[in-house]
């Protein structure tokens, strides 16, 4: 069985983004036209459909690294900030973008919050994990990507079996 681990991440993310855009269940927020993706960036994304690519990438990251929270996801999407003549400094990406992406994925049922019981018997959100619906969506998309790869290159057929 082909999983999201078996295919190149860039092809998987682009295919998932295309599917999310075609479904129409995910809409980019109004402010996404003017936002930068972090304090380390000077300009916003140039791609028209960057929101769908980011949501697809977040879904794959949760699949691979879950349970994961917004702070660790922001570190994944961060970069180095240019501070003039000073040394570069690591900066996190925008957590607002990640929160909105996670909320949209939760509405679709692909992601859910993982909670644990902490001190004083209070529930604490540990992070987000992928649901079985989200896992099957990614695995089915990975199967489609693998099929197109095999059609393009016949020598890859030994990895599918």
C-alpha cells in the first residue's frame, strides 16, 4: 500500500492542493492577498493559489510529525531574518496562517485536537493529529501520484509492489 511517505513531497503537496481547490471546501481568507508568511519575509507569496499549497503542506506535516502544535509548525515554516550588518537570526513563520489552516482542516474532518489530562485534572491540548479520514485522503492521493510516476517511468514499478 502506498502512503504519503512513499512519494516525493512536492508532487504530493501540489496534488493535494489541486484537490482542495477543486473541492471548494477551503477558501483563502480575505487578508491572504496582503499577508507575508513570516517576519523574516519582506514580500508576500507570488503564487495565486499559495493558500491551498500551504494548507496541503500543513496536512502533510501533521501526517508525518503529528501530534504537532502551531508553535512547532511555525518553526518549520520559519527562516532567517536579515538584520542588516548583524548576524542572521532564526525567526518563526506566521502562526495566524497556521491557525486558520488548521481550523479549515478541522472543519473538513482531516485533523483533530489531541488532548491529555494535565495537573488538577484539566484537559490540555497537546497538538493536532491526523484523523482516519485525513490519512485516507492523503494515502489515496499518494497512490494517484505514484500511479502517474509509474506511468512516466517504468523502472519505478518495482517499488510499487
